[in-house]
């Protein structure tokens, strides 16, 4: 119960802050994370889309967008965003196999092909 209240407070805090400063990147990122942890995946996706508009070449932003899309079953878009995140410099390859937010994507046949190619490329660098 205490953790739920903290999350409710956290979400309300960031929402209020963003009413004053709608493009405050760090508040947006924190709110998106809070939404996702709370299970508000659509709200988290909306935040991740806004973050990707603000910082389109940030690999972490693109990775988080891939996660939100995966959580909502938008597998093709999730894979494209994950590919973009890697191209932009996301390099925590082992975490891709552990991140629970990407579970839906990992179950897709195209993911295995992508990951095998990624692993081969990283072996040669």
C-alpha cells in the first residue's frame, strides 16, 4: 500500500510539474517510467513518443519507446524502434534478453533473426 501511494504521489507530482513545463525532458522521462511501472502502458507510450520527438537521436529514448510498444503488442513498431536504438548506440545487448518489457517482442520470430545479427556484429567489434 505504501509503495502504491508513493507511485500515485510520484505520478501526480510529475503531471503537475509538466503542466508548468510541458517539455521538461527529465520530468517526462520520470513520468513515463512511473506510468509503466504502474501498468499505465498507453500513457507511458504517449510519453515515450513525446520524448522521441524531443530527442529523436537518443538511443535510450528509442529503447524505451521499443519497450512501450512491446508492452502494448505493437511488435513490428517495437522491433523497428529497437533497431534504431541500436543504430544510435544502444549497446546493452544482454539486457535486451532480460528486459521484461520486451517479452512480447522476444516471442516474435523476427526478433531472433535481429538478435543473431546483432550478436554477430558485436562479436566483431
